[in-house]
C-alpha cells in the first residue's frame, strides 16, 4: 500500500510528502500575500480619509472667510 500524506492545514491528502509540503508552503505564501494586501489597502484608505477630512476643513475655512467657492473657474484658470 502506498503511503498517503494528509495536510491538517489544507484538509487534503497527497501522494508524496514533497507535494504536501509544497502545497502547504504555497497556501501559506498566498495567505501572507492576502494579509499584506489587506494591510496596504487599510493604510491607503486611512490616508485618503485623512486627506478628505483636511480638504473639508480647508474648504469650510475658505467658505467662512470668503463666502463662496467657485470650483468651475478654479479648474480652468
């Protein structure tokens, strides 16, 4: 009878120990990449949120001081 290798992590059977270890390694690398991408997305979202809050604050200060903001002409000139 041929030995069978079981991966607790993947809940799968493999014919060889090498195939089992390779699949687990690939799975762990993929999982680490997903975690890294999620963290990068969280950091980027935080930066956008902070920039947007700063924009709103500056725009409100401008409106209090000058009364209006003409975005149309500011984009053309």
